[in-house]
C-alpha cells in the first residue's frame, strides 16, 4: 500500500516569518517528493497564517502550494484540509479549485484497520478563557459577514497583521516548549477522551508547534506534528507503523 502523510502549521504568508518564500518552496518540494508514494495527505490546520475567501476574491500568493495541492489531487491522491485557528474562514475555493476534502471539525477515521482521531487541536482542552472567547468570535457567522464588508485591501492586511502580532507576543515568536504529560492540555484532553473511546489507536494534532510522540497505552499513541516553520516535521503511516520524521531536502525516505 501507499503511505499516508500528516503535517500541519506552515503558516504560509506570515509577516513574522522572514524566510517565507524558502519555507513555501521547501513544503512544495516535500509534497512533490511524496506524490507517487502517497495515498492520502492530511493537512491538519494553520497551513495559512491568515485566509479569508470573499465571494470572488481569495488572498494573494501561495501559488506554488495551491498548484501542488491541485497536482496531487489530479494524480488521485486524497488531500484532506483541516481548518485551524488561523485559517478558519475557508469557503469552497480549496474544494472546487484544488480538489481537497475540507474538514471543519475533528475527524475519526479508519486507515488499514487502525482508528485515527485527527484534529488541528485548538479548543481541545485549552483552559485559556481569552482564547475560548476569541475562538467563539472567529467562528461567529455575524463576525464573518461583518469582515466580508471590508475591502480586501484592508481586511486581508488586517488579518495578516493580527496574526503577526499574535506570534510576536510569544517568546522568540515560538510556542512554549513541551510542558510535560501532566500539563500539556492536548495530552490531558486525549487521556480523558480515550476513556470513552478506547478503540482509537492514533491521536494526531497540530497547533502546538512541538514534536511529540507519546504512548498512552499499549494500543494508543498521541502525536503532535511540530510545524513547517522551524522543524519541517511530518508523520507517515505505512499501513502498519507510524513514524514522526523531519524533512531534509533530497532525503525523504518514507
């Protein structure tokens, strides 16, 4: 069988990433290197730092990435695109123009006899009240309609600068390091969820920008995918085993 790939958090277009063009090229080169090995690619959110679709307008840029997604789907590779907290406002453009399958909620799916729980990870167990309020606002249809009334010249710039400000508030522009099994909210959420869903073998998330591969039981693992800003990491499932890897130009083996 062909492989299944999982990656997340490229934040393409971010004004806080000085190597954005190089970053996009590396992502595209990776996708090109697996296009004949892949049965499916799951993009688990925040592939764009900001994305908003007006009725007849989409954000400028991302040409190489969107073209590669289209090439993959034209070749028969399933591409699953999960909305994250930075690219919530997807319409039907990626589905109609690039052929991806869009997911706005976590997905439980069976792959080669194994149960996978797949999600971006935002909103799952996070105790931050301010983040919950902001997330509810961004998911509001009223807020989206109001935003769409702005001209793209200002609204897209506003979205990109908001995202930049959010990133630069963090130390060195990065997410906190791994906080430990007893404090990492995605791990805590997963442990609780596993109590009522014991058949799930793999929980795979993005969002946290850390690489984590943790056994929770004899049959269940939680994987956090890292990012495509600094670590260029991904998970690959060959039908039997799941590996967490880092992409180095010209050295992709799986």
